[in-house]
């Protein structure tokens, strides 16, 4: 019961989290491709909390904006060096990793449920068989009355373990697949953003 409650709570919460992130990413991506300049949304101070793409965009723009500003704090530079652009890339890469870890958090509980629940069910099966033999030994005969309690306990525990493991397995595989899709999407967006920043702000050697 405990495994089932934990597994289903993780499944539901992660599904909601990924669905919300996917929806926010879709709307942010449309807004991003509609802008003419790479810092346009940043200058408008657009806020999209909970959107992984926005977090990558914000980190890159904050770093780039800092490199474009002069000693007085005003944005006086029109271009940045290749070294400064590398700092922008690393800032975005760090956020991509952080957002991937956020989406991945909690999946270990499903992995434990997938691998642990069948063994708990197996333990119940063995315990039930032992109880059956103990009942037979006490009564001195292999009657249905002696065998039924132990066999029933064995079957119930086995089924309970499988009822936890099977949904957890399907959910875990689905979540891992979606996590990979999200991570690839974040990487591709970061590369696209870097390319646009380099086209607009990278100084020619």
C-alpha cells in the first residue's frame, strides 16, 4: 500500500509537471521565433515561470547583457568577443542540466517501486508457502482448511506487488522517454539561441 501510494503520487505529479512544461515551452517557442532581435523579450522583461526554455533563454540573455554593458552599467557595446560568448554558452549549458535534473527528480522512487515491489511480492509468496506448511504440520494432514490461509496470503501479496510494479514500469518508461525528448529540446534550443546571439553580437576576428 505504501509503495502504491508513493508510486502513484510520483506518476501523477511528474505527468502534470511535464505536461505543464510542454505547454509553456510551446507558447514560449512561438514567442521566441516571433521576435526580431534575440534580446527583445529580455528587454521587455517577459516572465514565464516554470518554463524550461525560458530559463535557458533568461540565463543566456543575462550573461550576454552583462558582457554588453560598460563600466557605468549601460549597454554600450554592440559586440562581444568569442571568449565572452563561451561564457554565455556555459551559462546556458548549466541551466539545461539544472532543468533536466528538475524534471528527473522523483523518478528514482518509481525505479525503486519497479524493482522492489516484485521482490516484496515474492517474499509474501515464500512466507505464504511457509505458513501453509506450518498449518499442515500442526493439523497433521494436507486439508484445504490447513492450506487455504497460507496460499491465500501468498497470492494476495504476489498480486499486490505486481499491481504496484506494472503501472510503475509503464509510467517510468513513459516519463524517461519524455525526459529525453525534453532534454534534447533544451539542447537544441540552447544551440539555436547561441547561433542567433553569435550572428547578432559576436565580433568578427
